[in-house]
């Protein structure tokens, strides 16, 4: 469904939009036209009164972020009013023209605005005033939006009623016609009514390559703050969620009596948050769960209440889950699922242990073991703030099947005991990094171990046969 505002450019009878392209009879007056941003409630109230009196659609019911402009002559007398507001949530022709995905549209829509009213006062207008006024306002629109709302805008859209207007004032300013709407108008933020009067949709980029930026994998830094303000949302379908929770149902529950939320429902919510990059603190997870749809909550296995609702877990519920869940049992489920999907981890590949601090880890880091290059997950352990990776790695060795395998760790783990345990207790070979902070060890290696040939390839292939030296 394509949805639209009721949005037009309104000029007095006899001064249709075609007249905007005619030669101006008063070039001095045209050059003196200014576009002023209205910032006071008094000025906005005046603009609304003029719209109510002179625009056939009346006052605007702008939704969300919005800016009002007054067009004025050299003496400050008002010539007209322009209003810009939040863009339509969905417009098939616009979204196809931009080429962004559904999730990109949801997170980047604040970068697009709608010109929802354009009024030239009947007793003040003259030829080319519409084109001049629109250009002046668009030249400053993004900077004004940045100053008012903390982010720029890169694209503007509007609608023209084909029964009354031809849209010349827009095409003369470089706007592109994208197609027709389906004839629905927004009357509240998320409520639309069918009016069976499709509008012509026009759009214009406010900066070069705006469409390309909106559809890019990552936004440019100057625009990225818009996505940062948008709460991540799970895009998994109910069928995908049901498949996920089936794997988690074998997880032992720490509770004798299960209430509204089975343990596997809570864990699945955490996984959905991880998949879409949402913060995963207990409070963050509670907020994320509230954004799940009714169908997603049902698929998660949340128990339906008598009033037909599927409530979401609170922060304390996630706190208790994180304190009492069986970490080893959960890890075994992940390993089983990985084997079902990808098969066993290749025995000949290098096992790499590396520690990373999660984006939402609260200061803790996670030491993980994976195979290279296939990236099979083998296991992990938490490194809390009271210790370091060295003893945690030695404990992690005991969980892994390392017999006959090669294990690589970074320079922090270049310790006699670590190397001894790998070889004597676990039957593995080691590849440890030596830096200048261990000068004696490095000197002994350089003295006892000959440097590899120039054609040595870390991948194990002859460099001349396609590997890289």
C-alpha cells in the first residue's frame, strides 16, 4: 500500500503553476524575496491562520519534526508560507527510486522530509515567485534542520493533485516526478484513510548522490547519527523465530515452576537482540522485547494471557536469567546447531584463541576459540575485570579437543606454562607471538631458528603456485 499526505502548492486563481516559468515583470522585487525560518509560537500561529484562510486544504496537521517558513519582501511583508514535516513512512515509488531496504527505510527515514504546504498569498503574488521562494528555502533547509533537530536532511518529497495543478513550480526547481500514490492520506501518526484521489509524487535530492547514500551499506559519518537514534528492531519472521526456539528447548530451566516466559524464550530474545545489533544489558533487553510484534512474541513461546496479550519480560526477569542460566549447556546447544548446519570443525585447521571486549559487555571481555579459515566456533570463556586472559586461556584449553592440532595465541600468552600445558597435557602444537618486550626469547629464536625462505606462505601453499609470499 502506498500512503501519502494531502499536500499541494496553492496559488490564487489565474496564477497557476505554469505562470512560474513566465518572465518576471519586476526583477527587483523578485531578487529581494527572502525565506525566514519561523521559530516563535506567535509567528507559527500567524502562518497557520493564513493557511486556514487561504489554502484550500486549510491548516497543516504536521507530524513529528517540522519547520515553518515565511516568504517576505524587502519590507518584511509576508508573501507566503512553506511547511516541511516528517516524510511519509511508506511510498512505493519513492522507496523503489531510492533503492533502500525495508530496514534501511525504517532507520534512515528522518533524512527525508515532506513539503506538506506551499502557499502564495493571493494578493501578494507575482510571476516566478513560487520558483524563487522554493529555491531559497531548499538552499537553507538542511542546515536549519540540523540546527533544530541535530541532523541534516538529504532528500525532500511532495505531492501534487493532478486535478488542480501541473507541478511546474517543482519541475522548474529540479524535482523529479516518481509516479502516483495509491490514494491514502495520513490523519494521525499511524492511521491512514483512503480518499481515492491519487497524487503525483515529486522528489528532489538536497545534496549530491543523496539516493546513493540512503541505500548504502553504511551511512557517511555526517549522517550516521540518525541511525544511532533509531532503536534496533528484530526483522526475523515468526517462522524463523520458531525454528530458533526449537533448538533452545533442550536448555535446562533453573526454575521449578515456569510462568509466562520459558527460559528458551528469554534466551531467544537475547539472540534476536544480538542479530540486529541492539544493546544487551538487562534494561536494554526489556526495552527491545517491547518492540517485538505480537506475532513474534507468540512465536517465542511467551504464554498468552486471558486478555489475549503476550506480555514482555521485565528487567528483573533478564537479571535472574543471566545469573542462573547454565552457560555450558547453552554453549553445547550452539555447538550442536553449528555441527548440524556446517558439519564438524576441520581437524587440520589452525585453532586461534583471541579475546574481544563486546560492545555492550560492561567491561568484561570474551576469550573465544575458532578455527581458521573456516571460522568454526569451538568454545569461549569470560574474562572478568579482576583477572586477565592468561589463566582463562589455560582453563579454556580443558574444554577443547586439541590433541594433534595447532593452536595460536597472541604475545600476551607467550608463557612457558602455557606452552608446556598445550604440548604435555593437551597434545597440541603451539604458535606463539614474540615481540620486543621479551628480548631474551626473541634473541634465542633468531639465533636457533633459521629465517624462513622468502617464498614462505602462511597458507601452506607454494607462493609460486598461487599463494602469497
